[in-house]
């Protein structure tokens, strides 16, 4: 079991970073952010927790992931606020402020029971309101240079190391806390930091904004898992969630195009 999860992480994480980086070179940083909001890390983690710990454990972890999306949204808000409102701030500071916001809100959710439907409703409302007021990058900044291959390789290594560290720690913390920590925005941290260093605050903020809009997809994914796994079983429940993912994410992409 451990070997299978490890192999999935070692394959999925760098591949997602590679695809997102190449997409960013072609279509801009907002598309990179939209891509990495897919639950490529949290979904396999919860799936193998379901196999190992049972459906009830996975359902509780899924609710934790849904609530954890609010923490990601607060990360995005803190990141964009500091990056765009305090021009010239060094690139690590927005990541540190966003991470602090993520963990503070995560701690607030520990041991707070929430039915799946209530968690989903609260999270989607929080996402919609926060996205409406998320600081916006200037529309006049265009023509960002493509990211070099060595920088993409560095992103792949850094993201994989962070995912292994966080998911290994979260697996020992119980279902709800595991679920809350699993969505920590590793991909966004790595990509936004790299983009900020190479291209500046405006493209990095676009990336974070695109990732925030994409969070509706994991919200739907884990709502399906948390509400159906008890009566459908592990395979059909995750299959249904996977089938819904491209539909929801395509809708998010349409909204992203309208938002530019």
C-alpha cells in the first residue's frame, strides 16, 4: 500500500507541475493555477485512506478536505493582497503570509463537526465571496517570458518533496485533521514563488487567482465522495467523483476566460 501511494506521488506530482508549467508558457500563469487546483494529491491520499481505514474514515477526511479549501482561499487572499498592495516585497513574504493564514484557519476547523452538505455550502459561499474581492492583477501586464527547462525541473523536485513531507505527516493525525491539511497549496506555493521570482508579482497573482477559481472542482469531488462512499462503496464513489471532475473544471475554465 505504501509503495503504491509513494509511486503515485512520485509520478503524479512532477507530471502535474510539468504540464502546468508548459501550459503557463503557452497560455499564461492563470491557466497554470487553474490546472494545479485539480485534486491530484488529495484524491489519491483519501482513496488509499479509504482502502486502509474504511469508508467512514474517508468520508470524514473528505469533509475535512472540503473545509480545507476555505483555508486555501484565505491563503490566496493573503498572498494576492501582500504581493499586489505592497509592491516590491520579496517573493517569500507572500508565501509565508498565505501559509500562516492557511494554518490559522485550519486550526479553527479542528474538531468542529460538519455534515458534508453544510461543509460544501459554506465552502462554496466562502469561495465565491472571497474570489469576488480577491485583489486583481493589472490587465495591462502581458507578454511574460517562458519559464526555462531548468526552472521547471526545480519546480518538479520542490513540489514532490513538499507533497511527500505534508502527506506523510497528515496521515498520522486522524481523519479530519488529515483532510484539513491534505489540501495545503503545495503546487501554488511552488509555482507562484517561481513565477514571482522570474516574472514579478502581477503574473504570480494571476496564477493564484486562477487556482482559487479552480477550487470549486475539488469541492464537488469530495462532496460526492463524502456523501456516496457509504452506500456505493469505494470504487463507484470515486468513479462518480472522477466523472464529474472534467465537467466542473471545464465550467471553471469558462469563468476564468470571462474573468480576464
